């Protein structure tokens, strides 16, 4: 993963299993139809932390095992929205970087190496859309927002994800990404009860 590109940002991300990605892709199409120009500018993943360096395979594998231990046999679900807040949220790790938009996940946070983490989100946004740089506003009124899908999943992986401006199109919405190797959470059925 090349980390010396201009405007490059590196994240640790949670990647749902492909069965969940199908639901996310359908929701992404609804966001695009509602006026979200960046609805196809980011993979179906949840940025957990902005990193100063790529995490090594052993670090991602350990974090995946930690997340499975914290979840047990439970699932990762969408966070319930408070009555006064929308079900969809915007999240940014840096004023210069992309702002992500989507439903917030209800999940424990895995142990990531503190030496590599610049910023983290305890309840990450599953980001089918990019809003622009930093704290960009929503591109359409709340009344026009599609409702988030019903979604829960056990199978997921952790990975490094490099994101940088694509160099064409609208700079705030055009990004290219490079996903590192996926490190899957262990199967809960194969974990010994005392581990």
C-alpha cells in the first residue's frame, strides 16, 4: 500500500461480509438518487480509526480476535437513533480528509495499537457515502433522506484502507481507495468458552 501520495489518508476499517454488503449497495443507490454525489466514492466499510501507518497483519489479526471476543456470539447492528437525532450520521476524522455519511454501528471497539491511531470512533459510521472534506453538510434536506436499511451481521473483517483524491471529477467527492488484506473475525462457534 503506497502511503506517500498527496492527500492520502489511511484508515483501519471494518468490512462486513458480502451478504451485508448487498444490503448496503441497495441503500447506496437510494442515497445517490436522493442527491448524494459521493454515494459511490467509498467502499462498503466502517472507518474505525485514522492511522499514522498501516497496521501489520499480526496487529489486524489480534484486533479481529479481540472484537470477536467482545462480541461473543452477538451481531454487529445499526445503532438506535435517539428521538431528537436522525438515524444517519456524518463523521470526519480530519478537516482535510473525507467526511463519511451513513448509519452508525452499535459495536464494541477492538484493541488497535495506540502508537498507530491518530483518531478513532467508538461507534463508527458504516459509510456508503462521502460528503466532502471535513465536516461537510448533508447535500439534501433531512426530509428527503432514505431510511437506513435493517442490517445486522456476525461475519466481518478488519483491514487497512488507503484513501486519496481521484484527481478527476469533483474533488470533494472523488476518491480512490486501496484495501489491504482482510482479517476475518474468528467464527464464534469455533472459539473455546474460556478463551
